[in-house]
C-alpha cells in the first residue's frame, strides 16, 4: 500500500501572497465627522483649500522687528504695538518693534522675530541684544500646507495625526470606507467561559477574548456567535449564519484533520477551502477559503498559535479588505541576542522575546504554543528563519508588537 504524497508546506511569504491576491476590498463609503474618523480608511484623497499657515506668523513670544534696524546687536527700539494670536497688527514703522506672541501674524514691514529672552524692556523701549537674520523665528505662509495640495491619500488608515491634519485645513467630515464586518465563533466541547465552573478536561476560552480584542483594535464590526459544539451539523449551521451579511468569518480550533475537527468538512460542504500546512512555528495549520460571499480563516486552537497566526496572516488580510493601500509588512529592527539557542527548526519560527535595558533581546524560556504568558511578558517576535541556530550577540530580526497590533 502506497503512502499518500505529502504536499510541501507553504512559506510565510507564499501564504501572505495568496491571501493578498484573493482580497476584495470593501467599496461602500460613509461620510463621517472628522472627530469620529479614528481608525477608518480614507475612501478618497483630500486636498486643502487654504494655506497653512494662512499668513506669516511667529514661532516665539518676542518682538517683531526689521532685521536691518538691529544690525548693531544692541539696538534700542520703541515698542509701537502689542500683537496677540488671533489679532492683526498695524504695519511696523522703521526703527520700532512690536511685542508679539506665539502664533500671531507678522505685521507688514517686519521680517524677523527676536525671542523675548534676548531682549530687555524698560520704559516702553526694548533693547535687542541680538543680530537677527531676515526670516528668523518666522513661520512662512504655506510652509506646512499649500492651497490646492493633497494632504491625505486614498487608502490611508486614519490615526489621531491624520485627524488633526484634516481639521487643520477645515475639513469637518471625511469620506471613509465602511467598517469591515467580521463574524467569529469558537469550536470545542472543552471550552468554557470565565465565571463558569471548569469541568474535568475543560479550559477557559481565552481565544475569544484575544481575537475579539484584536478585531476591535482594527476597527471591525464584530458578530460573536460564541462556542459551537463539536459536531459537523452544528458547525455547518453556524457557518451559514456567519456568512450572512459579513465580509469575513474567523474561527479558532478544529482546523486539524482529527475525527473531532469539523471545520474542514463543514467549510467544504458550505463553500470552498484551502487547507494549508505553513512552514511556521507556532501555528502550522491554517484554513483559508470562502463561504457564500464571506471569506473564511480558520486559526489553530492553541492560544499562542492563534495569536501569532492572526498577527502574521489575518491582520494584513483584514487591512487589505478594509481598503488600506501600500506596503502592509510590519517594520522590523536588528537587535543583538542576549541568549543562545542551538536548536534550529526547519520552519520559520516566531519567538516571543523582549528588549532588555541594554537593548538586547531576551527570550521567553518556554516557547510552547500553549503558554499565553509569553505574549504578555514579551515586547514582540523574533523572526527566526528556518535552520537558524542562535549564539549570543547575533543580530536578529525583531518585530515589536506595536507594529502588529
């Protein structure tokens, strides 16, 4: 009897490329208040109708002057006016200075500002203890933003700084792509919820909390269908429900090929499925397919495997579905190892580690896929290529969690 031929495991890059090519970004647009746009994806490029700054203004509290009047380095100039932010001064007469405050418009005739620390005021006359150059401490009209210029491109995921930039040019609302709708459920008769007593052999469903938190961080609308019994009929039924009105279905557990793993036959019966063995550790099994109009991703059940595979594969896929454009690869940094690890794996390992006060990488002692404490203890993941053994001082590729969350 001949043994079945095993398919080669996919690399991380191959799996990511396959999922990226399959993604169909949402197209429906919502117009939302700029104040409510945090985390949304911009549907159309935005331009400014005004210059920022609108006119030349001062970066400092001090005195607006004509540089030529201060060439001596100790000029004595009568103070002709006081200009606060939001007020317009009179043209500056030669041989005088204007008291001016940060953000105030530079009066006509002035070409420099001298900070107040370089000045001495007595009886309405200011001594300028400095030789300013034309343009000193002056913010030029339009030096930040030019009227008619693009400030934000379509496909950008909006953060606090993008919201502030939009507000700075007077945009009260923004066109954004609608939120991605994601259904989740969790398979396993052994799963219990916190607050319930644990029966023999049962475990608390940590993945439900981890995955929901990850999806909330990404701004998704979540439909949580809870824990599903280990049966083919129950799994098929919940898949049909999950596919109604959602863009993506995510499960954890049941993606192996054992008798109690019903995800594979259920998805194949209700849609289509790619069942992958990926050359990655933790998280080798990953299911990807479609049920109705919804994409499907089945994550491993072990908590660290579920967490890591979400970060590596599901996060960039979700961002692409949301309409985020550009490169989605997380930034990584080269840091020295503060440990040795002679054991090399044939898979691409992602090791939980943290940065020491000396800027080195410290490895969590237990790299098991069931040790969820490693994800709280660590600062990120070491991207360890297949076959790599590590000696102290080796420069390693480190991906901080803040690049992945």
